């Protein structure tokens, strides 16, 4: 049983987008494993959300830049005697391979899928509450009535173009989360604030608290400073309120 609750807060737009995609890919995998019609509907909705994010920016270029930057920074640690060079080289090889895979991918990721008539029709109706009913989208209804093996094969084919992208995001965020050690801190009367070093930009804040605490961490900030407020959830119509007690937690400032 997990005895800690972790709250994460990205401090730049690039990491924010990567984390949103990470969550959507996890949702997609979860619903793909389900067998009901509603599992498949949820899987398609997650895939459409992924396509929407990819349509708004050149994510392949952003990922390559971040992979190359990680490789450059981590490569400078090879002369450090406190570093496990075998493990370091393994990570560097993974970063290099992920970058190469993205370089080799032609065109915009997911563009061919969005050109599909089925996905275009679902996307257009999806913005309407309940807009994907059988009478709205008979072609979608037909697909949802196919056998499990056919649906699974189609889904695996549809997500294939995103494999290298997902692997790159997992690698980048994995390195980032392990880039520093957690440090104990105290939020006096439920509030904590810290200025950040401009010379060493922090990309991600991680806050861990015991799951038994009856409060949640509300984090805000940017590249110069961040603040954490520990809030008590409200059981009525009132807004959550900041706790009055001191809260012990661990803080990780992640940066590569």
C-alpha cells in the first residue's frame, strides 16, 4: 500500500505538455486493456486528446531538443568518480537511440491518423456532449460492435506512430524525476515559498506527504519562484481553506 502521496508541478511549458501526454498515454493503455464498449470509447477519446496536442505544436522537434540536451548534460558527468559510469552510459545510449528514432520518423506524428474519415467524424462530434451516439456516428458504432481481437488490432495499429514519442517522453521524465534527492521541509501554517536559482533552471517540483494527512498540496510558480499551500478539502459548498498547522513534507527540485 502506498503511504505517500506525490504532487508534481512543471515549471515550463515543454515539461507541462510532456506530462499531459504521459497521463493520456497511460489512460489509453488502461482502457485498451478493457473489454467493454465503454472501455473502447474511452480509449478512442484518449487517442483523440493525444492527437489534439500533437496538432498544436511540433512535438517531435521539442522532444529531440530535450533528448539532446539531456545527453549533453549527463555526458558531462562521466568524469565524476561518484557516478556509476555503466549506468550512465546505459542512459546515454537510450537517449541517443530515442533521438535517432524520432529523427528517422517522417512527417508530423499522427497526421495520417487524423486524415482518417472515421477519426475526423469522431473528432467533430466529440465536442458535443453525447455527440458520439450510434445515430450520430454509425461508422463508429459499427467498429464498437466488432469482436475484441479486431478492435485490439486496430488500436495497436493506430497507436503505433506514437511509440517512439511515448518512449522519449517516458525517458525524459524518468531522468528528470531522478535528477535530485528529496529534502525534508516544513510548511509553516501550511505555506512554503522558495526562490529559484536563475542559473540552474528547475523544470519540475515534486512534493511528497504522508497519505494519512487530511490535506492536499496546491502548487503555483514559474522559473523564478514557487509556492506551496496545503489546503483542507471542504465537505460543503465552501472553498478549501489553508491549514493552520505546520506540515512536514519532502521536496524535490528536478532539473537536468
